[in-house]
C-alpha cells in the first residue's frame, strides 16, 4: 500500500467566478453571444481555477464549480427530470411565515423541482471532472449534491406529486441517479466524491428545514424522522459502490458573509446518523465557531477520514498558517493525525451570484492552508 503524506490539503468545491465569466453569461442570456462562445468562457474559467489552485499549493483540487449556477441548482441544468423554479413561485402561507420570522432573503433562491420520473439521462458532474483532469496532474475531487439536500429541495407536493406521491416514493430513483453518477465519476478517475449535505447541518435548529418542508408540503409526524432518513439516504446512495472514495460534507449554509444569519450549534444533534453513514470521509465545518467543539467526536469516535474545516470561508481576514496549524493539532488529538485532510469550511461561492469572499482572498486563504500543511509535515515527520 502506498503511504500517503500526512496532512494533505483539499477544497470543498466552489470558487468565485471571474468577472469576465459573469459578463459572458449575461451576454449569452441577453442573446449577444452563442452557446459555443459561452462554453469557451466556461472552459477558460475552469482552466484558470485549476491553475490557481495549483499555484496555491492545494494537493487535491476541484474544477471550482465554475459551470454551475449553484451546488444544488445545477441538477436542473443537466437533468430534465428537474426544473428550476423560483421559491417565490412555490411559496405557501406557512412557508411565508418562516421567511418573515427568519428574515430570509429567498428572492435569489430557485429550487430544482422534480417534474418527471427521475432518471440520469446525462452526466451530472463526470464531464466537469474529465475536463479539469486534462489540465492537471493533481487528483481532482468531485462535489455532488447529497440525497437529502436534493430531495428536501426538489420534491414539491404540487409539482412532483404526480410522479412521486410522497418524498419517500422518490428515495429509490433519486439515490439510483446519484449512485450512477458516483460510478461514472469512478470511471472518469475522480479522486473523491463529496456528497454535499447542508440539509443535515441544518438539523442543529431545524429552522431552515421547517421552511423547506412548509414550502414543499412534505409532512412529517416528527422532524426527528429526518435523522434516520438522512443516513438511510446516504447508505442507499453508496450501496454496492467500491473502488472510489465517497464522503459527506456537512455545513450550515453558505450564501452570505454575515454570520448571524446562519444556524449555530455543534454536531451533537446529528452525531448518530453521522456515525451510521457508510462513507470514508466526513468534510466538516470547524473553522467557524458556529460549528461547536471537537468534544462530540471524543465522546462518539469517528474512525474514518476527516476533511477538517480549517479556513473560515465567510471571514475576509486571511488566516495565518500558524493559526491553522493550531486548529489541526487540536483536532489531531481527537481524530488522529493520519486521518486529517485540511480543507476550508465550505466552498467559497456555492452559488454564482453569492461568493462569500472575492477570488483574491479565496486563493490567499488556500495558500495559507498549504503553508500550514508544510509546517505540520515538518513537525510531525
Ligand atoms: Zn458547505
């Protein structure tokens, strides 16, 4: 077996898009350029993201999600079983109450709503990875939407009920689509598939969850049923998959830089389903104080790899390598140094219109993370 270097560095996926890409997209939407021209801009943006991650010293890179509208909405851009519908069009009276009480800015959010039987009629992510791999020797990871986050946003009683009477009826087809994508990513040569599950992170206080359930008409006797559903869906998705590393990314949302807007709390409320997930790596927020302490994993040990969030993506201040080293050393006592991969808390721009920091800051943070890994390797060699 090949011994890998300690403290490899990675990313969670998205990077802010260059201004010229946003202008090209606007020009395309305004009918001023052709689709083939827009594709060239996308290609250039991905090549730039690949090279900038290499320059920043990241060991395992992504394509920066440059081609996606967002980590979630892109499903509707690729698969006709889903249609992007503004949440303002789906709004119910009950959902409206939550919007008011949480001061949610839902005007920019559109959901990929199920509008037909779910079938993987085209690749979701595999083509992104294949393209990025042409321009780098580094391992390329693949962020892929997780099953609960997709389902809770996409099953809508009114629009999807004809095809799936209840969300539970969609479990089989939805996890099959994601599993087929994981197998395509294995074939493409991706280093790691990361299932993005902010819906699990929102279990810390269920506020955002309640809004989505009210919006989509998903009735649950007790919200705690979602805990078991979360791990069941992950395990259905990865069932029978081998030969490619799969992990789950849990965070508490990522669409604005002001911290007070987000859920606060550690991993305690969802530790049982976390430990039940049959995956290799957990990619966890930990740089933000909102994510709580490591204590929960001391009490309930996780024996796999941990993609440790060491960079706060919402804070424009660039961390010093030394402070990243301190975060990793504290976590090493709980998770074991051989299990830790350094990554930011989340992507730097989970949606095209809402980067949480600018590109200069994002790459400076990735460089600090790489410097920290070098210091750690020296100390622990
Ligand atoms: Zn995230």
